[in-house]
C-alpha cells in the first residue's frame, strides 16, 4: 500500500523541465507583446524604398557629411548619427536646427532649408544605417488626449526647464530651454523621444505614447487659452512680475510723491 502511494505521489509531481518550459513561454509571450506595443507606438511600418534612401544619401553627402562624416561616423564638428533614427532627423532638419548656421552652444531654430520630401529621404537614409526611433503614428500626434493628465506630467518632467506655461527658460553656458508655444505636435513628440540639445530622453517606459499625447494636448490648451490673470508678462513668473512691480509700482509711488511735494510748494 505504501509503495502504491509513493508511486502516485511521484506521478503527480511536475517535472523540472515543465517549469523551465512554462517560464520560457511566459518570457517569450511578455517580450513579444512588449515589442509589438513599442513598435506600433514609436514607428511607422512603411518601409522606405531604395530610391528614397539613395536620394537621401545624396542630400546628406551635400549638406551634412562635412560635420557628421560620409558614413555617419561623426567628427570633431558633429556627433555620430548611427542609430539616431528617422525621428531625430525629422526633428533637427524640420525645425531648421540642422544644418547649423554657425557653431555655438545650441542649435538655433530657423526656417527649414528642405522640403518634407527631402527630409523624409534623409531620414530614410539615416534610419537604414541602424535601427532607431521612427516617426510615430498620427494618432499620437493629436490634441485629443487628457489635458489635465498632460498638465501634471508636464509639471513633473518638463516645467523645471521649460516653465509651467511652456515659456522656456535659461540654462547654463549660454544654453536654454526653448518656448513651446505654437510648436508642431510631431516636434514635441520627437523632442521627448530623442532628447535634443540638453533635453533628457523620455522613452516609452518613462512616458508612454498615450501620455506624450496628453502633454501635447496640454500645450495645445495653453496655445488656445489666454492667461486668465490678465497680462501674462511673458509667463516668466516671479521674475518678470517683480520687475514690473519694481519699475512701474515703485516708479509710480515716486512720481506721486514728487507731484504732491511740488503741489504743496
């Protein structure tokens, strides 16, 4: 009877190989689901044609290779572009930051020199060299998100440099956080993903694509709604407000004092 019970227990035990197999299946399933979600959120699935890549290579050689190298390897004048992806090219060239007019602590925003078709070609060429962030799907580039959640995320992650109203602010060594009023959603999204200049990178684990859309929605709300407190004074907070009071408030008091003294005499 005892032998029979032992055999039954042995037969009911799970093999160690079964445990390993279950763990492997779980990891593969989780990893596959995450990869699918990340890919659909950060990249478009359309592949660039070889003709577009070849056109982008010509444009790159004529306008960018002097600083970034013929093979995107970088130089003393510019960083390597291997692995930066199409999104970084779309942002830097689309906003006119690249090519730079002059070397300085920070690339300046200026009118773009290329059409969107040419920008797409250069982005396709850079993206073909190594994997990198691609232009996201249009559904993440709209102002249809949650503005209140976007405001909270912006205050936590962005306001220390860009100001709570997105008015921008000064940084060290001649650098600055630019104002965000009127900036296209694609460039706001691209800045969060690629981290240009001094900006940190906010990947999908830090701020999800849906949350990035919420931040875009909040900034769009600021563009459409004027300051409820009257003159915004540049939305620079206590600095501009204190200067305004010092010049006009104190100046007004001095002027009234002089007028009263002159009238009494």
